[in-house]
């Protein structure tokens, strides 16, 4: 048995990790570029993205939308 089989579970795990990393990076860039109703909210989201890593991108995508200033 080979260490890494073609299309084995390792590739699926690697794909999920890369996808999650892209999602986390997108949230971080969006956070930096966005204006919020209060600067402390922006700092709180930054802390959550850094320290509550597994859930933070999903929470950010759902809840931060309501806390951003509308520019349009």
C-alpha cells in the first residue's frame, strides 16, 4: 500500500484545508477593506478571525454583513 493513494482521503483533506484557507483569507481581506458602524466591531472581528479560527469565517460571512456601513 502506498503512503498516498491517488484520490485518497489525503487529497480530500488537503482540498478542504486549502478551500478553508482561501475562505479565511477572503474574510480577512474583506474585513480590512470594509467600513463598519464602529471601529471596535472591526477590531472584534479581527480578534475572532485570528483566535476563533475554525468557526470565524462562517460567523463573519453571516453576521458581519449586518454590521457594515452601506456605501451604495
